[in-house]
C-alpha cells in the first residue's frame, strides 16, 4: 500500500515528467510513465473525495494544454481538448474513470504535439530546399539559411538531417552538382563557365565538390557524357 506522503510525492513527480513528455511529443517516455501511473492510480485514489479528484484532473488538464500551446499546438486546438476532457471529467463518477481520462488526455495531447512538431520540421525542410533552389547560383551558407528561416543554425541542421538523412551543407553540394550536370549538357558552356555560374571560389573548389559528390572529376564526367552521346 502506498502511504499518503508517498502518493503526493509520486503524483508531483509523475506530473512533472508527464508534462515534459507532452512538451517534447515523446510518446515512448509517456508510455513508461503511464505504466507507473496505472499502478499508482489503482492503489492511491480510493480515499480521495471524488470532487477533489475532479479538481485535480481539471488543474492538470490546464497545465497539459498550456504546455502543448508552448510546444506549437494552436490555442484553438488546445482549448477544444481542454473543453472535451473537463466535460468528460464532470461526467465521471468513479476514480477509475478519472484515472482513465488522465491516460487518454496525456496520450492524445502528446500525439498532437508530436504531429505538430513533425509538420513543423517538414515545413522547415521545405523552406530550406526552396531557399537553396532559389539561390543555387549564389554562394549559400547554413548561416544565411538559418537567418532566412529564423532558426538557430545548429538546430536547423539537426532538424534537416533528421528529416532528410543529410546535413544542409551536403544538400547544397548535391543540388549544385546536379545543376552542374544539367549545365554540362550545353555544349557551348565550358567548365569555367559552369563553376563561375554556380558561385564556386575557383575550379579546384568545384572539382573537389564534384568528385566528393559523384566519385569522379568534372572532366571525367564530361568525357563520359560526350562519349555516351
């Protein structure tokens, strides 16, 4: 049996950890917490008055919704969830139902935050790609892109790599070299014309980037392409 003091300590620790999971959209951590909560709930709420349990739930629901808003969930969506669960709470008449509502609320809100973060990451990646495409014939840096999208450069790189599997510098190189290949199809363009158009510092810089990306030098690629024709 869990003592009253222990119950209060557990509840506070559980709420702090649960709010952290909600804020991160961390469903894995939440799952572990909920397993502990199921045990706690079945052993600690029998002696607590139902009205007090409802008040605790509504207060916790408010904290959860506020945390979700800080993590990118819209105020309207968060408020809809708050209204739904507070009404469900008022319609509940046992401790078990309120405990079940707590689990449902945490799962729904954590998933909502997780989806929002994923959508935001995808949107950020698309903005990076659009910037690179628009400025392909200029010198591009991660710092310039981070200023454009309004995010810290390290965070932006981590987000981009998580979604695409490559960092931004690698993506820039990939796109510039793909553009170089396209330009090589124009027989009137020299390699000097191409690396100048793509804003490389010099031919050596261009050749190194090209070989890193393709495994062969620009001249070799051009030779192979001409032989193919």
